[in-house]
């Protein structure tokens, strides 16, 4: 019933994938580490134990795979990373993100990011940020399509967009392409979500529903994930450090700046292609994105505040981290010390490489 009352705009996280290390080099402890990791992730996502389903076979070279409710998959003990450690993967699809929100307060999102990126030292490999428009009272899909057809726009993407679909099943406009070897890839997809749902045989209560979906992969995903975390804390850099609303409003503010940076709809003009950026932004589009500035991804994460945030969190969770590491080291003091020294060495190398 909640879906029936949605109006205006809604900005959400619609996909999240994070990899982190499987912390054990002892095969005898493998199942114990698996059980501990599943329980920790389950507890943090607030998924009921009876909803955890272990799959008989792993996927993508992972030895263990668990479904944790709808649209959430945890894969454990997979491919080796650059440190020679096995890796885990947590994938949350759209339905998994919505279930996470139903099971937790909205303030849990920044805590989840801190848990995955800070405590587990994970790395985001993909994140989708979505703006859903349920009204079309400011700008419509057809308005955007017409502007694009006539070249009244500029975008971050080198190549032009592609158009798929038809009038009955809905059109989709896509900028960018996902490529396995493209470590800075991103996409923007604008499509008629209501028509797409109906074409798949699903019920859709909305006469108008356009989705603006921004997909970030690989290195860009890692940057965006950290930017999302800081946006909940009321901090953003675009291009200079600025204070923004805290909590969910800060997150929405960030997503709007990212959308505006990806696509800038222009007012009617006679500039040629090479000078189109000189044209003024269409007033309707500027109103739609919330009269924000464009995001600058190259400098979106301030270093000092980042250190302070993570440092504070480390102090809060240090005891749990040390206990978890000690357990996964088989309660063996020598193995524990070896692991901690290796961690220290790797961090020192990162510090000196960045100087």
C-alpha cells in the first residue's frame, strides 16, 4: 500500500555491491569464519535467521553463497585479491535495498556504509543511485526526449545516447556503456518505468513514472560510495567544500548534483556542438534537479574529514575488530600477530605511496 501514496520525487539507492576480505588463512577454521561472517552481516542487515538460505553451489568462484531475504546475496571465500587473500561479496539488488529500509530506520544507510567500507575495509564495485519522478509536473520524459533529439543538451559522456523501446512498452535513453575492463565506467539511464513494469506483466499504480538511474562501477563506484556516506553527515565537495543538510536530505542533495553533472538540458539556442556548453541550463531542468551545482567527482571526497570519520569509527569498533580477527586467526596468538603486522605493513605502504 505504501507504493500507492508515492508522489513527486523519490531518491534511493537501488543497487549496491561491495567486496571485502575473507579473514582466515587456516582451512580448519574456514567454516567457523563463514558462520561468523554470515551472522555478522545478517545482524547488521536485520534479516531474520529463518530467511537465510544457503545455496548448494557457489557462484563466480565463491565457495559459499547465501540468500539473505529478497535481493540480497552474500558470497564467501572467493577469488584472491592483490594481497593474496580470498574475498567475499555482498550484493543488494533493488528489492534488497527496499527490504533493508523496511527492516531498519533510514539512518541505517550511513551505518551500513561505515560497516562495509570502514570496519570490513570493503570496496564498492557498483552502486546505482536513482531518482524516481511520479508526477511529471516539472519536466516529462517526452520533454527530455525532444530536447535530446534536437541536441539541446551537454553531458559527461563522450558518445551520444542510445534510444530503445517503443511507445507502448516505453522508451529508455542510455548514456555510457558498461565494459568489463573500463575501470572508470558509469551510465545514465532514463526510462519510462511504469510502462516497463506493465510490459513485464506487473501491476503499476502510477500513470506517470520516469526513472533516472545513475550506475557507477569499479573505481567510480568506490568514490561515489564514500561520497554517499559523507553526504548523510552533511558534507560535500563540488568543487569547494560546502555544508549541506544532514541525513537523508544531504544524500538527496548529492544525488541531484550527480544527475546535473551527468546531463545538462539546455534552453533553446543556436550554438554549434562544440560550444553547446555556453548555453544556459533550461529553467525547467534546473528546477527539476533542485537548483544545485554540478558535482565534481575528481575531488568529491575531502581527505581530512574522511580520516576523522573513519578514525572515530575505528575507536568505537576496535574491540570488536580485534576480537573478530583473533577468532578468525584460530585464537592463535602467533597467527593473530602475523595478521596484524601484515595489516600494518600494507597500510604503511599505502601511506608512503600516496605521499
